[in-house]
C-alpha cells in the first residue's frame, strides 16, 4: 500500500494514515493478548517505521491517538447499547451485538495497552 501511495503522491506531498498497532516493547504475553484482542491485521513485520522506510518514505511525525480513540470507541459503544432496539430493527440484532462485542474487545485491548492507535505522517525520501 505505501509503495502505491509513493507512486501517486508528488515529491512534495505527504502520506498521512492511522493504524491500530502493537506497541513497541510488549512482553511475549502482552504481545499475544494484542494479537488476540487487536484487529486481524494488527501484526506488521518490523513495524510501520521500517515499512515506510522500505517503501521510500521519511517519517515526519508519529502521533499517539490512543486516548482520543478510547473515548470515541467507548462513546460509540454506549450509544449503540442505548439505542440497541432501534438499531436491531434496522440492522438485525446479531449485527448490532457483534459490533458492540468488537468495540468492547477493542476497548479492553486499548485499556490494557496491548494495542494503540497511531497516526503517521511521512514524506517521500
């Protein structure tokens, strides 16, 4: 993906993206929890900084969005729970229950610190 972005972004352009990732320095037990509670693609071999470098990008900024993301996910989960019946009528109870369960699992991972939400800003090398 980042190589394709490098192909289409001009030399003075910026590449800005956010990810849910495993933080650096996790114990092996916490790493396994991060894999269990994080999204399916949470594990990135070598990390995003190495990935950017290999694809021809220079890291300009790396911003921890975790606290704001926790607030947003918790707010979405709370709203979905409080409007469960209306959402279930429109989308089906199973779909709403599954989404709430995913948010609950994601919150647990974020609160345990086994996953983080980060934003990267990079420029072409």
